């Protein structure tokens, strides 16, 4: 309920601000009307004070409307985020390029949350070359994620950042892109590239959830599960909430990975229950691929 009230309050704040602004201009006009001299004497010395209320309401509205969508995404309200942002994607006289870029990304991420990858991809196509500031890097990151979810390695390779050291903005998104590149290297069996890239990501932000997830996947692939089981499961748990909130279809994949680790420790019945749960969780192409590979090893 709370997540639905927030956008309505922000919209209401804008309406109040516009109404008060209109009343302010009417009040100014009345100072020039014959017979309103008393009003003019009262209003003119206090004109700036009367301006503060509509100005404050409108400023608060403009600032908060750029955060409504992000708040909805954080709470998992993907439909509401798409509904709120899709009407605000185009720049206009009352909406700058940066705000429209933010709304575009919110809408795309909401579509990812709903599993509509194709429409999200269309919304972001080539935007990593056009959007202002850090939004370009964020668009690149999400195009990279979508390519990985579809296991489109050719498309993913085109989104690799050539010179990460030259990027000054969007540090968190750059870390996520490096983690995506490390995951791509894992899938291609390029171990040296994986190690170099994940090290670069960890150097920038070792505890980033996307980095933790990639490290967990690598450990499942290469480490002795019996010796490292607790560490792998801890990494998966640390990475789970954030990564599943961003891409709910990862839930089946992460559940299957936990099942695989547990199975390698000899706990076959528990692993079988987790695998059955993974099959019933939300999934996409890559999740189904991982679940099938895990099932083949466990069964």
C-alpha cells in the first residue's frame, strides 16, 4: 500500500504547487486592478513570502518525481514502476534530458522485473551511446545483463568496456559491467580473462552484489564444493536479495546453484528438494539452462 501512495503524493505535490503558482499570478494581477489598492498594499511587501510556498512545492515535486520509479523498483513494484515511468520517457519543456533518461531506465528495469526482456531491450537499444552522464553506463550495464540472460555472447561482447580506468562516473554500474564481463569469460572458458576482470571489479567495490554473484558462480565451477561449501553458500546468500530484486528470473538459477553445492557435499535428498523448488521458481533462458545442467549432474 505504501509503495502506491508515494507516487500519488508526489503527483499531488506537483498539482498543489501549480495551483498555488496560478493563484500567485492572479494575486499579482489583482494589484493592478482598480479598487484593490488595500490588497496591493498588503501583498506587494510580502510578495516574496507568498512565492515561497508554490516554489517549494514545485521544487520538491521535481526532485521526488525523479526518485519515485527507483523507489518502486526497490520494493519490487515492477508494474507500478513501468506505469509511472513510461509516460515520462520523452524530454519536454517541463522534463529535461537527464530526467527522461532516468525514466527510460526505470521503465526498462521494470520490464526486466516483469520478464519482458524484448521490450526492455528495445527501450535501451543504442541508448548507452546517447544518454547523458552516468545514465549511458547504466543502459550499457542492463543491455549486457539482458544479453547474458539470453546467453547471446556475441551481443554481450560488444558491450564490454574497452578501458574501465578511463571511466570516471557511474562507479557502481561500471563494477556491475566488469562482473558481467567476468561472467561472460567464465561461460567462454577464458579463465585468465575472468581473473583479471573480477579482480578489477573487486578493486573498485569488492562487496558489490553483482561481483559476489560472479565469484560464487566461479567457485561452483572450479572449487572443491566439500571444502568450500560454506563459503560458496555464504556468497550466494549475500548476493541473492539484490540480484533477485533486479532480475527476479535469477531466483531459479540461484536456487539450482545452491542445490548443486549441497549435492556435491553428499546431501542428495536436500539437493533434490531444492532442485524441485528451482524448477518452480521464476526463470528465463539462462535460469533454465543452469537448472538443466544441475539436474543432469544431480540426477
